[in-house]
């Protein structure tokens, strides 16, 4: 099963993902959490993410896709 939850910050995506994980036994992947972890760990991608987040810009899709590809492999 594949589900994607979209919504504005604070809309409850994480809350719903936690409930679905518990109820269905499926993993949850949060790009926001992964980005924050990469920034805290000061990885190469994390450094790039920080440039965008510090200036209030959205992280480009190409970087998010690279991060997800790294995470999946």
C-alpha cells in the first residue's frame, strides 16, 4: 500500500501518518523530518538544504528526490 499525505504545515500530516503506521503496520517517510535530520547531521545534502531553509526558500524538487533516492537505497 502506498499513501501520500499532502497539506500545509500544521495540517496534521504527521499525526495522520503516525495513526496509519500504528493501524496498518506500514512505515512513514517524512521528507521534512529527513531534511531536518540531514541539516542537523551536516551531510552534503543537509548543507544544501540549509542554504534554502535559512533564506526561507523551498528546497528544490531535485534535492528532495536525491535525498529520497539516498534514503531508499
